C-alpha cells in the first residue's frame, strides 16, 4: 500500500517520473493538470471554466480542484494506493487531502520532492512546447510554485523525501525507489 505525493517546480519532471513510478509500484498516477487538460480537450463545462486559468499559469480555485481530486480518489483503483502529481499545490489543498484520507483512516506514506534548479526547469519547459509553456507563463508558474506550493515542504516535513531531480530519467526513478525503500 503506497500513498504518495510528488512535488517539485513546474518542469522538474514530475509527470515523467510519476508515469514510471506508478508502473513500478502498480498504483494509479493521478495528475490534476492532466485531468484539467482532458476536460479542456473534451470541452466539458469544467474545461471551459478552467481553460483561461491554465493558459495564464495561475491556480484553479481550490473548490473546483479539490472536488475533482476527491471524486478521482473515490475511484476503486486507489484501494492499493496512488501517486499524486500536481496536487496538493497549496496548504489549503493539503489540509483537504489530509481530512479526506483521515475519513477512511488513511494517510500519506511519503511526499517526494524532486529538486531541480529554477534556471534548469525554465530551460526544459521552453523546449517542451505545451500551450502554457511560453516564457512569461513559465516564470509566472515558477512564482506560483515558490509562493503557494513550496510551503508544503515544511507542512510535510515528517514524511518528506528529497531526491535530486537532475540526471537521466531512469536514474532519477531509481533514486526515488531507493529513497522510498530506505525511509524509516
Ligand atoms: P501541471 O500539469 O501540474 O503543470 O498543471 C498545469 C496547470 O493546471 C497549472 O498551471 C494550474 O493552472 C492547473 N493545476 C494543476 N493542478 C492544480 C492544483 N492542484 N491546483 C490548482 N491548479 C492546478
């Protein structure tokens, strides 16, 4: 049973690592960014509501995000755990997650921080070419990460695992798996 959260600045490789880790650990990869993008692509009501927010690099309001995430967590495939990528993004979301898990006597096993220098991630994102990957939006998303999301590192200090996020994809996956095995 593994309940994990992956944190790190936009461009740290969370999506790539989450995909690899979810396979190795046989737990679903839940990305709120992917869920929003799917809704946008399918032009659902939710998609229409959030499109301009994703385009600007801001955060979708907590009520909307929390509700979507909680519905996803209620899917039976999370019975053996899950890997959250891009959620929580602020303390309010983290509190909602803790409360939701506590209602079924669950808690997070670990929060994995991928550490990558800001200039490195900005460079990576500029070559990725997603619609929210132009330089102004990228800088804004880094700012949002520093001000809203980085405080989670202290909030989760008791379960935090810090991993160097620079290197080959497989190497980083191995580092995370080794760190998860070593945790006390
Ligand atoms: P990501 O794919 O994680 O980089 O997320 C892309 C965009 O989706 C973000 O820039 C936000 O606009 C939105 N988003 C994803 N996750 C969240 C979240 N937990 N809270 C608020 N907005 C989010």
